[in-house]
């Protein structure tokens, strides 16, 4: 059995760990709040944008745009969006697993795959395993639309130049604080927009376009990509902090449990020491009185 | 035809403005245009420039960045990357951005990838300065 001193030291160490995990939990909670707020603030923008895009798509006669062209997919690019920091439970692990599975499946079909890594964790994992052609790390703590624009522009140009044929985005969809779902979305070629959605009749108003509707669509589609990427970034950031919050909460309660077991053990050891000492004294006095 | 005009200015970060106005002027890519109530449904892109609306006899100005504007019925929706109210513009920051952009532009040629980016940054900075100057 461990000595009293050892156990005492251990209790101290666990208590310190608990302090750290609780602090991390609180930091994550406040970051999560701001990430969630950002997400909520973005919702009207995304919603309005989709409204307009759909109504324009409905009215444009032929949807022809380089971003909509379907080619025989030989070369595939994948954007993998992880967090920059760890200690957030299975957040990154699950995503990386999903990405690996995806890459393996596509690899079996004989496709050529290149990876674009957003977030340090994904970069670190895939660096030596697959062909990582671009990376964006240490950006997620503070970002705005410009990050989404720069990510999107980096993939739009080579797609139009036909350097690759398909682009997938893999990110953690934010369901709620404790649930993030790894999701695979095909970005390019863009799935057709607005064709199958019924738009309410009052939105079918005929617009006056300035410039022409086709020019308009050509400008709207890249913006659509920006919106998609930005939303994924927001969900990643909210999900990361939500996951960290949950896992740090778990860690804190584990610490508490450990402390209570150790305290019990410590009390037993102390009692054992006292008993042993008492036995000694009793034994000593008895020996003296006999003497 | 509706008898009121509602303006909504939305950026990815937040809903900048939403409310009833009498008139709004937007810097479109094909030229500035004003919207009064009962305007035809209309859709156009917004350029870097100055947007203002008139409400209860008072004009409020914004420095805006690219995006687009949609007019339907009695509603104007402006979706833009950034919008700053004239009195909230940080002039020092704008001045710094202008200096930085000018400095890097002098080292770049038109063929350079960065050229267009810096040129846009310069336009934005100048726009913000001129709007801030007007109303400070």
C-alpha cells in the first residue's frame, strides 16, 4: 500500500489538474458563446443570399458556368477542416477518421487525391500520409469572411483551369454542444441550385437586372462558395469549443471522482498509521509494567 | 405597391441596419442609384463606396464594401462584406491601410497577383477616409 505521503502528493496533483481542466472548460464556454453568436449573426446573411441565388437561378435560362461543369472525376481535391488545438475530445479524431475513409474509398476507385488542410491538427496528421497541397493553420482563433474568401479563391481558379475535377469539403457539422457530425459535402462541381426548389409565387417577381443576369450569376456563384466555406468555418469553430467544453467538463468530474477515492484511501492509510502507533505504545507500556 | 420602404443592411458579421426609411442611395457597380418606395424589383452589385439613407429628415452614411443589393416590393436588402457607419470609422486605421497599400503598390506591377488586391485595399481605405472626413 502506498504511503500516506505518496497519496497526499497524488491528491494535490489531481487537484491541480482539476483546476486546469475547469479553467479550460470556462474558457471554452466563453469562446463557444462568441462562436455561436457569430453563427447566429451569419444566418440572416446566408439566408438572404440563398433566396437571391435561388431566384436568380430560376430565371436564368441556361445554367452554364465553369463551376457547374461536370467532368469525369479523375483528380479529386479534399478540404479537411479540423481545429488548430487539441484537448477537445473526439472532435478531430472522428473527422480525421472520416476523411481517411473517404480518401481510401476514392483511392480504391483509382482517383488521384490531393488534400487541402485547414487547421493544424489535420495538417499534422496527414502531412506524411497523403499529398497535402495547401494548408491553413493557426487561423481559427480569429477569422472573418476574408479567410473564407482566400480559401475559396484558392480552389476556384484551379478548378476553372481544369487542374482537377472534383472538390469535397469535409468538416464537422455542428448539431449541438456535445454532438458534431463529420460531414462530406461536394463543392465542385456545384450541385444545381434552385432548379428543384419551389419558390413562393411572390418571390417570382421579375427583376430588372443590372448588369445582365448571366453576369450576375457568374458573380454570385463564387460568392456562394464563400458562404459555404464560411459557414463550415463557423461550425468548426463552434463545434471545437463545444467539444472542448464537454470533454473538459468530463475531465473535471473525473478529477473529482479520483480525488474522493484518493481521499478515502488517504484516510484509511492515516487511520492504519495511528492504529499501528497505538499498538506500539500499548505494547511498550505492557512490556514496561511487566518488567 | 406598398407605401413604405424597409432597408436591411446585412454583413456576414451582423445585421447592420434594419428599419423603415424614406429613401436610400446605393453605390452600384453600374453607377449610384436611389431607391424610393414603389421601386421596380431590381438586383445589382454594390461597389466600394458610400451608401446613405434618409429617415425622418436625417441622412445616415455608411462606407460599404462589395456585395449586392436586391429591391423587391417595399424592401431593399443590401448584402455586403462590410459596412461602417460614418461616425464609427477609425480614421487612423484607414490612414494606415492607405499608406500600406500605397507603399506596396509602388513596388508591384500590374501583372502581379497582389496588384489587384492591394489596389482594392487602397480604394477601400480612400473611400473610408473620404466618408469619415465628410462627417467628422
